[in-house]
C-alpha cells in the first residue's frame, strides 16, 4: 500500500541514528515530520529521579532534536513553507505538573525546540507544536477517573483523535504559521 514501517526505540541514540539513516536512504522528499513519541512516567513510580529525567528528555527532546537535524535536509521544497515539522507537546507546558515533573519539563523543552527550529529552518520548513490535554480515554480507565478527568476542562468532554487530526491538517494547510503552538485542551488551561 506504499507504507514503509520502521521500528525504532527512541530511548537509544543509536536507534535514532539508524532510523534517520533508513529514512534518508529511501531517497524521498519528506512532506511532514510529526513527533508523537511520548512516555508518561511519574516521580511516584521511581526513586531514581535522574534516570527518570534522562528518560523523559531522551524521548521528548533528544529524539526530535536529532531527527529534525538529520531529516530536515530531506524536507526541501520548491516553494516557501512547503514542509512541516510538528511537535506534540502537552497542555502542562503552560502549567507544570506536580505529579509528572520530569514529563512536564521535557515537554516544555520540546515546546522550546519549536521556537528554535522555526527560526533555523524557515522559510522552507514551518515548525509548530500541538499541545493537547485529554483527547480520549484508555479502555481500562474507570468511570470515576473519567468523571474526574472530564471535570478538569471547560468543555467537559473527551473529543477523540479527530481534534488532533484537525489541528495537524490546519498546520499542514497553512503557508504562514510557524513557531506557534495550538492548544487542544478544551479550555483546561482556563479552569
């Protein structure tokens, strides 16, 4: 069907480099690079805080940083704003999180990469981020958890993946927006 699936463990520098080399060897022009890899881990689940911070920074910051540098030469276009890099951050970038401190800090660093890469790669490549809050529930989430989570936003709903898809399409269709973050949080930051 024209899809080339490549498995990579972004917790490993070597696998990040192998992934980038594989994509480069395909010899194709890349229209968009979307960084969606994420690891949701909390300080309450470990006592090795240094390892936790390293883990969060590796997946949320180092992997996108290295991939942006390695793959941006393959994102050339004959027109300005012809390619996109999209970083998936989190609404906690604006607020922080007492339960997921390393996670929130690493997503904030990814948000800052958006600003730096937007400057570095313009005008050919637009770099933006999407900062979601609750989008959808997991199968095993309890009714009690769902009720508590829904109450955190002004909209009070879990909109589903279409909201993120809509934000991605908006960015891809824009010829002018770069260095910005779209908040897909149902007004959670306002509550």
